C-alpha cells in the first residue's frame, strides 16, 4: 500500500517505524520527513495543502496520515476527501478543539466534560481586571496554536500581568495569543490518553506520562515534550474509570451532538487530582513524544486499525505487558533560540535503543541538526528501570554540539 505521512517530527518517525514493523508491505512517502523517514521511504519537498494533495493524486496514494495539528486546522482532510482521497485525521471543525482553546473550553463546559474553571478573554484590559482578587497560581493559555508552548503557570499577579502583555500586546505567538484562556490551577499529576475515532465511537489507548518542562524535576519553560513513558505508572484503573465517565463519554456525546464526528486521533491531556481526573486540553492528533513510547507497545497492526476506523468498524486495541521509555535529546537553547546545521555523530554506537529522529536531516553523508528536539531514543523492557537504562546508556555516545536532555525521565 502506498502511504503518505504528513509531518517531520519524532511522532512521524514513530508512525513510519510502526508501519514498517507490521506484516503488510507499505511504500512510504513523507511531507516533508526527517533523517529517519529518509531511510524508511521517500522524503518530499512539499508545501501547502494543494501541493500535498496534487502529489497524492498524481502518485495514487492510497492512504494519508496526518501528524501535526496545523494541516488539520487548515482543512486538509476536507480537501483530500473532496478529491476522493483516503485520509486519516480530524476535519477542520473538529480540529478546532485543538486550534482554539476558547472553543475547546466552551465545548467542555457545554457538554459536562470535567475541566478546570476558566474564562475566555479577547480584551487585554478585561483580562487584567480579572486577575484582581484571584488566587495564585493560575494558568494562562494562548487560545490558538503555539507549538505546545503557549501555556504559562503564573505564581503571582505580576507574572500573570507580564504573561498577558507578552501574549496579547507583544504577540509572541502572533494571532494565537490575542485571545486567552485564564484557568484555575489544578494540583496533581498529568497523564495523556490517545484514542482512535471511527466516526461514531472513541477507542482509548493506555495512558502515557509526558515530561513537558525543559529541566529536571519539571523546572523551567514548557516544551513540546522532553520524554515519555508508557504506560503511565501513576494512572490506575480507578483513574481510567473516572476518565471514561467524566471525560471520554461526555466528549463523545458532544462530538455527536455537534456533528463533529471524524475518523482520526484525539488526544486527552489530563490532570489527576485528589478530586478526580480533569481534562486540560484536547489535541486532535497523536501526541509527540507520547506516540514514540505508545506505538512500540501496540500489539495491533496500525494499518489495520486505521482502515477499520475509516470503514466505521469497532476496534479492539491490545498492548504488550511491557514498559517503554522515550528520551528526547535537544539542541542547546531549546525551547528558545537554537542553532541548526550541527553534525550528529555516534549513531553507530547506539546498541540498545531505537533512534527516531525529529529535528535532523541528511546533507549528503552528513547528519545535521535541523530543529530544537533533535532525536528520540526509545526502548522497551520488562520494567521501567530496564527501559530507562537502555536509553540513557545510548545517549552517551550520541553527540552533537550543545546537546542536552533531562536526566530524570522514567526515574520513579
């Protein structure tokens, strides 16, 4: 089967790696891919929905899988479907649950999804006034897409005021921050659950633990993710039942009531507190780096699951009784200013983990950095300790100038 994967991160490398491990032969194409996908298929220099669609029509692509959120929000699924192309991903109306945090919050409140108390603001001055008398910490979110970085936990009124100014006046995230959501802060631990949708029902995977902060001990700035562990060691069967009752079911009901059904992925970003499980956010795609630790544990063949969802069939997901750890190695300065084009060496010395590149490309025979999150090291084991030992052992010989990574991934 000829399959096109849209995206160039570690998530797309993980999708491709899983498809190649399945029994059915696939011919893979990537828009635009990275150093891993170049070895698994053909990387393409395509930009924009029109160009990607024209390629899919010309090359008779039989299935397209969307990795990142932006093409979904921009309507790539509708465009492909109108051309008679098979595609797996949320339509733009459903993708708005990720593309607009204000839309998502209203959806949660309307349909009884358990979530933190929050208010949406278009006015900078009204947002400032709302801070008066509020308890801190609280959370300020840029409503639009911000690459996973538009969320700030504010410990004081001064920090909140500065955050509002940077979002709404300085526009550090462009138009994504001119509308904000101010939300009560929840105390607990985070978990991620990804579900497949067949257009009528949602089929959740096991919970994954993601590490969002750049520094050890969850210190520093938010990032796209510094590592992940599957299954989440903290998320119990009782937590899952709470999630099903108060988040999954009302979400499905809301999707059906508002005619937002789709065939694709939906990601639930959760906070588990002493008062139960709350929904922090929706993503309408596979998470990154959650996917990197989730897919190695999936017993099902990914292509079969996707095709069954596209046909509206029920699916039964099965996962290995193992542990998976993903360690993300980053460029110096990430998540701020970084330098690219730095040579990566030592991949031949990686013996215990799978290398899934993200921000890395080949230039001739040289392997060079091209982004902030450069490479994912992924390993499985019977215990978290076993899988953790593999990725950290392999991080030692893998080198590029100014590389860094968290030292506490899967340290329980």
